[in-house]
C-alpha cells in the first residue's frame, strides 16, 4: 500500500443488532418498540444471520463477517485497510422499498436517519459519514425526509432499488427537485432479494446473482428513459453494489434503443445515454475490485466509479479488495486516485477526509 487517500464509498451498518435505533422511533411505534425491546435486541444478539426477507444469507454464521453496529467497530475497520474515511449505508433498510405500510416505512427511515446522525456521525471522529434513507412508498414524504437528511448533516439520501416503485415516474420528481435544491446526492442501492419481483429462485445464490443487478438495471432504465438525468441536470445519482463493468455494454444498448425509438417513447430524454454517462458526469457507480474489465471501463466512464468495501456483509473481501485496487496493473495512477477518493468526493459533494 502507499500513502494515497482511500475512501470507502459504500460500507454498511447492521442497524438491528442490539442498537438504540428503536429508541428513535416516533409514536405509536416507540411504545411498541419498547414493549418488544427483547425482540429487537434478540435479533442481533442471538440470530445475527437472520435476514428480514427469510434468506439464509450468511449460511448460518459460516459467512458472517462482523457486526458493524457501533462507531468503534467501524473506526477499527478503517485501520485494517487502511481507509481514511467511510460512507455508511444500512443493511436491513435496504429492503424498506418492499414494505407495504407507508407509515411504518416513513417512521423507520426517520428513526434510522436520526440514529446514524447521533451515533455514528457525531462519534466518528470526522471519518465516518452516513447516508439517510428515504421511504419510496410516499414520494412527498421522501422529499421532506431528504431535507431532514440534509439538515442532519448526512452526506446523501438513499432510495432502495428493490421494491415495486420505478424511480423514473413523475411521482418522484418532487424528490429530485428537493435533491437539487439542497445539493443532496441520491444513491440507488441494491439489496439482492426477490422482493422486487424480478425473479423467484429456490436458492439464495441464484437470487443474489440475478436480483442485485436486476433491481438496479430496472431503476437505471426507468430514470434514463423517463429523462430524469436531463430534466434535473444538477442531480447527482449513484447506482451501487452491482459493479461497474456492465455500464459500457448497457449504455451502448440504451443508445441503440434511443436512436430507434427515443423520439416516440422517451421524449423527455434529450441526449444520448452515452452523453450522460461519461467522465465528469453526474451519474456514478460503485465498483468491484476484481472486475476483469475494470481498466477498460474506467477509460470510458472515468471519475464516476468509486471503491466500496461492502464490510461487514457476507460477500465482502475487505481489506483484500482495497489492496487489489493498489495492485492492479491495468489502472493508471489517475484512475486509482479517482477510484479511491476523487469519485466519492465528487459524488458526495464534499471532502470526506478530516
């Protein structure tokens, strides 16, 4: 390793593992959470592998990589890399897009956002940054919560990729307007679950392989052809946890579709997709350090792809994944600097290293 800055653009919290998050719920959910506190604590203490969508993600505890539910856990992890800073996303709330009850979704997102601001940002020594979660069931409430996220000092708002919603719908324009007005980037993050309805499989290896990219591709397609990126030119959006080497292939496919059918079926899109997804652009991606075509991909999309540790999820390879970025011969020094720090700071719109 050398002395280059290194920022984790997408790490995770395990927010249901014996944390104080339930104490931030508003009534009537606060009273209920106090009555069920043993349940909240027990989920994390006794069953750390138990997912809310009923998949055996960690193969019992065989693949369990860590709790990640305290700021000290993450400060310790920064030293393993080493990383200068990390931006932290939820785990359980990646699935909030599949919730049926909009009031519960709104309350849980607001509680999470308050909790991470008080527990991780305030105690993170300037090195831990957090995103806030928006409830996609109610775009008007999501726009209000985005302003709250901004006021809490969180670095981005996250909308889950998974769920029945399509983010290109004009229903979400209120969210994009609020994001532009508050200079707040928005991350669209996959969960790798069947709950989006993109495919039902008998084993998690199939579900995780297929649905992680499927949910992101659905949202990327919806937002692109419904003109979100041209109608809101100052909006910064990141599509996370599906790698980056799919981007040139898919954007080429989009260009062809746009050339043939765009005038009739995508009139709000006023530029070719390849003119939107470009170096220096406002559409960003997370990457995997072992993607074989990463160097060639970065030649095309430049400073829009950022390193993500994914710690402590079962499929993370941190700190080995960070080490690979330094060791890859197909990356120039400029690419490496973009991947490790500059892309993240461009997307989040601020310096992340104290």
